[in-house]
């Protein structure tokens, strides 16, 4: 059922540019997350102002070693998570057998403000 609200790529682009109410943004974001496409949910969570939900996604990304999802979330939140968090992500990525994600996380840790 959740898949039915996932927009086509072109519709997604238009929806991101449109004014949508919070409820619609969250429904679309939930559909993406339920379909295992959390990185595509980030834009809709940002539009909804769902900072707490973005924080949860960021934490899940750190724990699973998903550097690309984590980067999408911190970019959406416009904040630097700090070197310590990037290094935690790098360790999780390394443990999960994701060397490219670990490398990306270490690179961000070196350039982090804190």
C-alpha cells in the first residue's frame, strides 16, 4: 500500500518544488522509508520540518554505516555533526564491510568543524 504513494521521479521533482502540507510530506516520506528508500525521504522530511525524524534517520545511518544517507540528512539540516560522529559512522561502515562509506566518513571527519 505504501508504494502507491511513492511518486514517479518526475512527480517527485515537482512535489519537492511545490508547497505541500506537512501531512502530505510525511506520508510521502513514510512511503519511501517503508520501501527501503530512506535517502529519498529526506527531502520530504525537510519540507515537513520534521527535525526529530531527520535526527532518527541520521542515527540509523551512523549505526548502519550509511555515509550517503547521513550526509543527505546533515545537509538537509544544514549542520556539521562533528568529527566524532563521522568517525563513529566510519567504524560502523568498516564493520559492515562498506569500505567506501568508511572512507567517505573519515574524509568528512577530517574536514569537520569540531
